[in-house]
C-alpha cells in the first residue's frame, strides 16, 4: 500500500521516514518529494508498505502525530490519472476529431489565415 505523507519538515531525511514506519510493518520504499531546481524538500513524501494491513495500521497510528516538529497528514496515495504528468501535451483522443471535407468551407479548402477576409481595413 502506498501512503502519502504530508506536512513533513523540510529537514526530514528518507532514513528517518523509514524508521518512523518500520514498527508497523515492512517498508518497501520511501521517497521525499524534492524541488527539481533547488533540491529542497517540498514538504511531502510517499511510503510504500508491503501489505494493505500494514499501511492501514501505520495511517491509524501516525496520522496527526507530531514528527520532527510537524503534525503529519497521512492518507492512502491514489494513482495519478494520465501517467504523462503535467503538461504532457498529448491532448487526449483525437480520433473523433477528424475533419471532413463535407463540413469544411469551400469544398475542403480551409482558411489558413493567409487570405484576407472582406471587411477588414486596407482590403
């Protein structure tokens, strides 16, 4: 089970996070989110426990507990939708957006912006 650990102190180390969760079961992995440019902690991380039961025990015992001067906020981490992350530029399914010449102006010729429209100044 993957657990989101919020409100971590900026100085919290991965090893300290592992030690905090070990009494509740096997810690498979632990990560602390860091800023890409500065490398500073973003104040949250993730801990993966071996079983759902161990994860639920950890959440029940550690949520709202103080750790390194901060009150922790724990919850089950949810899978991100669209694994491309922010700004992937994929846009979604475009199969249904194919252009048909039947609905295009002038029998399939599209106004590409190079042609002047009537009614503009200087035409």
